[in-house]
């Protein structure tokens, strides 16, 4: 597979051609520095491991708790087909209580440390799950290229919060071009990848490991009593409330329920980052905040999802959408900036998307689903069936498997020679 060069990029305006030249100059500087540093950190550690080991190395920024069951699954499945998965990251989320089954190494970002570790592990393929602002990514991609170690980037293919940024578009294009392969969150990410690079794209629908979710036998009513939730019908919000300047817009739900007069309906909030200001605005008669919920088997959060009737995440749905759909909850959100997972939401089938910042429409759709049990039941069936069909963990793994097979046959790795 041909690796496209940055000088193949064409831009619409003279200004973008100038930016292209800046990127080319930067690339040359980084490549020279990567070569110098790579030589300075050569090690005999590469000889310590059996040459027959076929290792896949995932290099990541902080590993979030919900990724651990995903990587555990990947570890088991890769082993079945003759590969060993190793993960290097600068941190593991401190709230994680999941057992880590895969080979994991927590290493602070350091170019020298990471290149030495890569040489020692001798991977047949490297997958980079790093943000562009993780500075280590820039020398690392050039060092991998210089070492002739096949690598892929696992990416949304663009900054979905700022798709119109030409500078970010330029940087993403550059990374896409220099990489041997690209793993994307969904087929919708393809529109952000230039046509010449699409032949090396592998789709791995971003999801959670549903196989790891516990079975909850308790009824809704039993769970409500256990959690002291007094409402007949429950609207659930789950997510990080302080991330991205409150981009999940939990404030819209708090505002709706401030003046919500029905006594049979309540709002339950789960997650971190609820500000003191929002706490002060909550209607204590119909809103309950349960805080963060973490346990090694996800029993607590699973009970909350089973207890609820619908899920409302007004902004930036993310993987909370997958979790809600798995538990059969119709999801309501607003138009606006969403990550690729929004594709799982089918308006009029498993939820609704209302106009952005339209609290009246948001409230109306919530009430509509709560008051129409038959439609809510139909949406619930569609929700679970749809997410199990579109985003099972095996389908996500399939994208990674195809990519690794492609990379392992791309070219010989220099440190194996």
C-alpha cells in the first residue's frame, strides 16, 4: 500500500498552499530529530523476546475505564488468531475498577522511553490512539516510518467539535497521509478523509463491550427503592457534566425540570462534574443526583439504566448513547456538534433529535415518550436490536483485525531484520 506524501496535498487558496509549505518544513525538521533520537536510544532489549511472537502494540493517551473491557476482549480475540496485544499509555483512569487482562504498561510520555519500549516489544503492527495535542505523536510517527514499523492511527478522522478549522484539517490530512493505515470510529468518518487515503481505511464502529455488562434481575421498582428514587417514570442523564465547557448540556434538563409540574416524572443525573451553580438550580422535588458510579462489574450503573424509562443527553452524546440503547432506552438529544456515535440514533425509531437550544421541543419529546407507553416500548425494542446489530464488540474487533492483518503484510519491520 502506497503511503501518500504530504506534497500531494492540494489546497483551495494561496493561504493554504503557504500552510502546506510550513507543514513540509516542519515534517523535515521532525524527521531529522526523530532519526537522531532514535539512534541515540537504540537498545539490545529487542533481542530479549522470541522472534516468533507476533505483537500488536496500542499506544494511547489515558485509558478510560470503559476501554478496559474493550481491550480485554481484543486481547482474548487477538490471542486466538496468533497475536499478543500490548498497551502503553501515559495513564489509566484512576476510577477504573475493571481487571486488566492485557499486557499494560503505564509510562509517562517520553520519546526516548517509548522508542526503547517499542524496540523491546518488536511489534509487527503499532496502533496510535493519540490526540494531535499529545506532542509525542509528532516525532513518533516519523520515527516509526524511519524504522519501517507499520502503524495505523485510530481516529475520528477530524475534530468533530471544530470541523471547519482548516488548520486542524491540514494536520489531520498530514497524519492520514503518513500513516500506513487508518482505523475510524464509523463509516461517517470517511467524509473527513481525502479520497486518495480511503483505500487504507478500516471501519471499527466505536462501541462498548456489551458482553461484559452484568445481568440485572431486579425489577425497576426494586431498584428504585434501593436507590431511593421516588418517581413513577424516570428520565436519565449519564455523562461527564464538566467536560468541554458543559457540552453535554445537562443544564437544559435541569432548567426543564425546574418548572416541571408533574409529580409522577423525575430526572436522575449520573456522572462527574455537576457544578455548584447547577446543583443550586436543581428542583429537589423531581431531580436526584447520584454522582459517579464505578464498580468492577458495572452493577450500579446497569441498575440505573434498567430503572429508567428514557435517556436524555441534550449535547455530545458519545458512548453513553450506546449504553442507553443496549438497555433499551429511547434517547433524546438536540441538533448540534456530536461525535460519530450519533449515527446509532435513528430519529423516530429509537429516539428523537430536536432543534438545538429548543427547550420546549426537548420537553415535548420527553413528555411524548413518557405518555405513550406503546411507542416507548417500540422504540425500546428498536434501540436494543439496533445497537446489537450495528455495534457489537466483535464488529469493532473485526475492523482492528483486518487492519492488523493488512499492516503485518505491509512491509518487513526493520528491527526484525
